[in-house]
C-alpha cells in the first residue's frame, strides 16, 4: 500500500439573508474531513465572490452581533463609497468588509479531526446588502 | 504513471508606487496554476515584507479607493505611532495596516482553474509610505 | 527513492500574559521547518481557541504597541458587548479582535527556509482579557 498525500475538493453553497448573516460551517468541514479518508493535512474553506468573507469566531448570537456592530462602525452600510458613484451600486460597505476579513480560512486537521477550539467555529459572513446564493469550496490537502 | 502531489514555488516582484498602491495578481497566479501541470490543489500568494498585504477584492478603482479610505481612517498615515518614536521611522501606519490584512491569501484551484469569483481578484496592497520593489511568492501544493 | 509530499503536524503552547501580549513564533516555526526533512511546501501556524489570533508584523515593541492601540480603538476592552450581556463574560473585545485578524497564517518555505522578510515575524496575539495557556499547531505540507 502506498500512502501519499491527496487533494479533495468539494463545492457547497449556502443561502444567505443579507449583510451580517453568518453561517457556521464547522460541522460541514468536519464531515468533509472525516469522510475524506485522509488522516492529517490542511483544510481550506474559501468563499467564491468578493462580498463575503470567512473567519473563525465563537458562533453565539452575542459575539456575532458584536462583530457586525464593529463592521458597521468601520464600513457603514449607508456610508459614501466611491464604488457607488462609479457603478450605481449599493454595496461599497460589502467590498471593504470582505477585503478586511479575507476570503478563506486555512486550518490543520489530524487523526481526522479539525484542530480548532471547542468554541471556535469556521464561519461564512455575508457582507453583501441582500440575500445571496453563496458558493464556497472546502479543499483538503492531506494524507 | 504515478500521480502524486507536488509543490511548485515561484518568486515574483512588483514595483509599487507607495501607500495604497494595489496590484492585481490574479492573471499571474492563474498562469502559474495553468502552467504548473497540476490539476487541483491550493495556491498561496504571500508577500515578503512586513509593510505590504494580500487580500481579495473587486479590483476596480472605486472599491480600491474605499478600502484605502477605510485604512486611512483606521491607521492614518500622519498619525502618532510608537514605531516612529523608537526608530525615527515614518511607516507606523504601514505596519498596522499590513498586520490587520495579513501577508498571504490561500485559495483552491481545480481543473487548472482558480476557484474565485469573476469580480474577485487576488491583490497585493502596498502599505509602506514610499515606492518599493516588493517581492512575493506563489506556491502551489497540488496534484 | 520516491520523493513525495508529506504532512507533519506539531503541537505547541505559549503562556500568555493577557490581552495584547504578543509572542514571536518565527524561530519555532523555522525550526519545525528545518527539522522536518522537508525542502519546500507550506507552513500553517494556527491557534486553537476563539480569543487569540495569528498574523505577521515587525516584532518590535513600538509596532506591537501601535497594533494594540488600533485594536483598542476598534474594540475597546471596556466597551459594551452583546456577548457580555448574554454570558456575563468580559471578553467581547477579544472575540471581535480575533475574528478580525484571523486564527492562522499560511506561508511558503523553500530550501528549508521560510520565505518571509527579515523584519517580518509570525506572531500569536493574545486577545483574551486574562492570561491563557494558549495551544497552537504548526503544520507543514511539503516535499
């Protein structure tokens, strides 16, 4: 038997409810890991699109509200944005929030388990101003 | 034929025009992927140096200006920084902007294509106060 | 001899002194790389827990103080947080700071050396309000 490193790539999506809607992807990513047959490696969860973001947070409503409150102060939804003036668009706040947080999270797994904290969840944060069908990718590189 | 996972590492640089200058690296990273012979895996674009950053954004002048406007509010170029007092330097704003955004972006590819959105670009943001010859690395781990 | 890609996963911890305490992990990660027997690949440093973060910064006291000053303005320790009201907790600022910075840093190495700048360090930033025994993982995927 040759044991080597392999890549698995799976595509998913969530239906979001608009700006600030946060989805806990931890169980899904953990299931992708446990079903992959891979023991250890890295897992990357990455959102497709420039107006949503990935990070980790304790996924309880208070902390999520606090994060959204901070993002609203940093990049108010009703603020003035050059992106609006150029494109007649309304999601300037979405673009800067997403750029600040980043599009992907990369975390290790070992013995088929994600190495994250008990109260640390992998989350997709919708930053756009309306509901979106939001595609994302979970990719493992491991052995 | 044994098909296995391989690593490719390529080095590049851009000449930047100073703080806020943003370079779209998407075509370059996509070319590295397509020329690598690898079908699927992860691509990491990483900047060398502590006063520049990588993220993704819709690379149009309005959204870029909005991001820079936010960063100027968060860490004003002409603000007071302990880094200045210690080193007689002028780039305290650069260090905190870069630390906030982070030095690298990791994204999956499959069938020789980056899995990112149509209006989602991989960008290098110069945070330092003057022009720089800014080296960066594109590394693929894939099969 | 078959040379292939391998995964190495090592676990570590630091004892932190509370919010704003920053630990330079660069030498440790570099040693993990040099002792791994791997020549090139990616290194992921990832913190376990939702109230600490990883990034890169020039690890000198001035720049570190500037980063903490910014985070205190963004998410004041003594601010009002929904997380406090729900849980009687005092670390709402910790959760949003950590979510903003992110839990991991992924960087390339080649010829057994991390490809980072001379004044660019991999750091773990304690965001929680008290001292913590903070576990983290260094994982390499390389050949």
